C-alpha cells in the first residue's frame, strides 16, 4: 500500500497550520480521516490505520484547507457603494449593534448579534438550519459543531468557545441535504467555506449567510492547563462543563465539576491581563484574517483598547461592532432590524475599529512579514487572495517588518512552528 500521500495532510499539522476546522474529516469521511484528541491535548485530523490517501484527493485538500489558503469574500458579493480600508478590508458599513431581545443580548458573548441574526434567519424561514458551535459533550473545554433547527438550539450555541471547535466535520453531508442554511464560524472556518465555494456551486446556492466573530485565536492546551491546573488548582478530569463567555459581557468563565461545585473566574483571569503574554496557537499568531474578511458580516467586541477593564465590575449588557462586508450582509441586517431582532447604534469607521481591536490591527500589519520569516525557514504558510499583505507590510515600515520577520524566524528556530505527527488518544466523535 502506498501511503506516501498521507504525509501531505500530516505536514499541514506538523507545520502548525491546522486550525482544527474539521473540513478534512468531511472530505475524506470519518472512516479514513477523523478529528482526534492528540497526546498534546489538541484536536487534529488523524488518518485511520491502513488508510492510503490518494494524490488527487490530497490536491483537493490543499486547495480547500484554510491552513493552505485564505481568501476574502469574493468581490462579486460587494456593492458599488462599499469602501475599502487597508487594515479592515472591504466593508459596506460599520455599526454598533446588539440583540433586541434582552435575554439573547445577555446570553451572547458580546451583544448577541450573531445569535440574533441566526434566530432571524431561522424563525423567518429563510434557512432551514444554522451550522455553528456549542460546548462539546465529549470534551467539556472544547467546542463542537452544532446544527440548530430551532431557536433553543441556536441560543444553546451562544457565547464564544475559546478552544478547538471543528464545525465543518460534516459540511459536505449538510450540503447533500440540498436545503438552505447559514454558517456562523471563525474566519478560518469561513475561509474553508469560501475555498469550497470555488469548486462546489452548492455552497453559494445553499449557504445564505456566512457570519463570523472577529477572532484573535483560541486558547491551546498549554494555556488551558495553566489556567485550570495552576491558576485555579482544579483537576481537568473532574470538569463536566465549561463556559467561556456570555451571560453579560464578557460574563464569567464558568467551570462545573463532577461534585456539582461551580468555579467562576473573570475574562481577565482566563486570558491574563498582559495581552502580549496571551497563550495562542502558532497558527493564530500568523493569521491573515482574524477580522472576518471571509464573511458577509463580522461581529466584534467594543472595549476601548481591546480588553475589558478588570477593575470595572459593573454589569455590561454588551454592544457589538458589526463589520458588514457584502450587499447580502447589509440586506440581512436591514431585514433583521426591521423584524425586531437587531438594534442598531452609531455608525462606525475603520479607525474606531482600530481603537477597539488594537491587537487585530497590529497583527494585520505584521502578518505579511511573519509569513516572510516562515518562508525563509522553509516553513509553509497559507496562500492568500485579496488580503493586501504586501501593502500592509509596506505601511508598517521596513524596520518593524524586519523585526517581525526575524522574530518569526527565531520562533521557528525554537520549534514554535512545529507540532508532532498527529496521533489519536481519543477519536472526537461527531455530535
Ligand atoms: C476563538 C475566538 C476568538 C475571539 N477573538 C476576538 C477578538 O480578538 N476580538 C473581538 O472583538 N472578538 C473576538 N471574539 C468574538 C467575541 O468573543 C464575540 O464572539 C463576538 O463579538 C460576537 O459576539 P456575539 O454576542 O454577537 O456572539 P454570540 O451571539 O454569542 O454568537 C457567537 C456565535 O459564534 C459561534 N461560535 C462560538 N465559538 C465558536 C468557535 N470557537 N468556532 C466556531 N463558532 C463559534 C457560536 O456558536 C455562536 O453562533 C472571539 C471569538 C472566538 C470564538
Ligand atoms: S485546517 Fe481544517 S482542513 Fe486543514 S488540516 Fe486542519 S482540520 Fe483539516
Ligand atoms: S485567529 Fe485565525 S486561525 Fe486562529 S482561530 Fe481565529 S480565524 Fe482561525
């Protein structure tokens, strides 16, 4: 048996470019490739014993995997009135917003905008179901894909999962249903959808909206272990449920234990107060689209400076910044607002977003020179389309670009851009 092609999938993971979207499980089928919990505690696609992947199917995977290719939503989705910003990309409008239903606003990670839009799409009958995420029943700290066919299920998925969350494990089977649906996923998940759309016309016909949280990355196993074991002194094996955000903005990080005990910590306790020390997957540190250029609408936090004030204990109901990127997204916001699902506030501009998201702005400027560092060390990075990386590098200036490139080369040198061959400690079962 010739298993030489298998290495092409494994190498995406070993070069630390897998964001655990789950698409390859859907492409190959779980009998051949399945998402698995690895010895390192991460979630990765693992090839089943005795399986030899073919060259053509590997070519396809490399065209579709968001660790290989990232693309903004195609220009055909834009209107002639849209604007373009070097940092924030194409947008039709930027606006404050929140879910009109106070309970949805309370449950949502920020202001519940993504949940409100999903509820509108479902309850109006525009779509049959929502593909998004919820807490995993198998591994309480993880997320898992949720297919919501009623409002309760949509609300169950509200909140951010700051952990591996493979929402695309059966996306091809969902397309096979030949019914309209909407996707709420991280920008890298939506990039995978956009990549698939180039080859599968059902994507543009059936997926009526692509909605994203603006995303700085999730917390990898070593960060979770530091928080759960070192900071809180808890045994991870005793955790039965974990919630990161929601029930206020940001709301408490809440852990339930097997004896019924509940432990709560703050957002700042979870992430740490010094943003430069946040533990993130390497893939997320070199992400060229954390700002959701792949989606019709991206929804962000609106804390000045990028983080909540850890000393402010007053209740914040949550207000999102909406980055509306397509004609279709603009029309959806209008319909959801007219139908009473969404409340809209002041109009925003790109420099407001810089103020709410300084970490996204800085990463967007730096990512092209980080890619240069990866390339110089013979490491892969995703090919990009319409993400302006050369112009961003130029805008950052040569000295900082050089510093970013060198910093990345050093990180490669100490193994930060390498992962072990993915192996399965436990198969991650589909919900
Ligand atoms: C990993 C991660 C990193 C983030 N980083 C930033 C950041 O840097 N800056 C910023 O402004 N905001 C960030 N957010 C987004 C922020 O937490 C809110 O999700 C966003 O403002 C939308 O708020 P909302 O109230 O509209 O969301 P909600 O109404 O609570 O809806 C959230 C939706 O996202 C889906 N979802 C949650 N987690 C995941 C996941 N891991 N994978 C796929 N789908 C998921 C849920 O199922 C739900 O449908 C991040 C979110 C995530 C998941
Ligand atoms: S990013 Fe997605 S498609 Fe690519 S290897 Fe990881 S799980 Fe598979
Ligand atoms: S930072 Fe980028 S790669 Fe990481 S989870 Fe977010 S969108 Fe995906």
